């Protein structure tokens, strides 16, 4: 989306974004909060989450991409960001929304990297993710969450709920 905005992948992401927006407005759910999941590793989950977030930002939506994969995070690598502070920092009570990184080269977009890999990812997500989402919903018009592979951990289902 960012580097080849006229390519076939970008067009597919715009189609997906449009479908999401049509379905969320039809159900009057308000601002979309999406968990991108797949069964196995290496199926393109992080790629889709990143590009979908960029698609929302390019439409003018204030967008937050959350790397919810606290086992094998990828978004910091895709966007060349530090991972010292992020989702695990917030969920463990060691930081707040200042861990969210604004993307100057992509106006309207922010990323919350996974942060340091914790020893208890499922517990952190189970007990703190709902509160965090309630807090950030007022600041963003679209939230996209990258999840771990659903076939290897329960984290994806916790994030999706």
C-alpha cells in the first residue's frame, strides 16, 4: 500500500477495506476493530494487517495497528521500529499510551509494537486487552490487530473476542 499504491496488492487491500467499512456501517458497529488471524504461521497475516492498516490511513482514518503477536512479533520489522516498549509494556502496567508510535511518513497512522516478549502472553492479553481497546477507541477511527497463528496458541481467539 505504501510503496506500490497502484499495484494489485494495494487494490486488493482497498477492496478489503471497503468491504469492512460497508459491513461495519451496515451493522452500526461504529469504528472497525479488526483482528487479522490465520491458522498457521507464514500465511501472510502480518502482511495483510500492515497493509490493511495503511489502507485505512490512506483513506484519512486515524488508524492504529497493534502487533498482538506477543510470541513472534513482526510489525516492528515491517515498519523498521524499535520494540523496546509496546503492547506488553502497557499490558504489564509498565507504560501507557506513550508506547504508541506515530508514523510521520504515513499521516494518520500509528503503531503499537508488541514490545518485549513476555513469559505469559495469553494471560497479559486475557486480562488487559479489553481495557486497552476501550481506551484507544476514542483516539482512532480504525484499529487493526495482528495476531499469532490460531493453530499454535489461543491468543488469536482472545484478541478476536
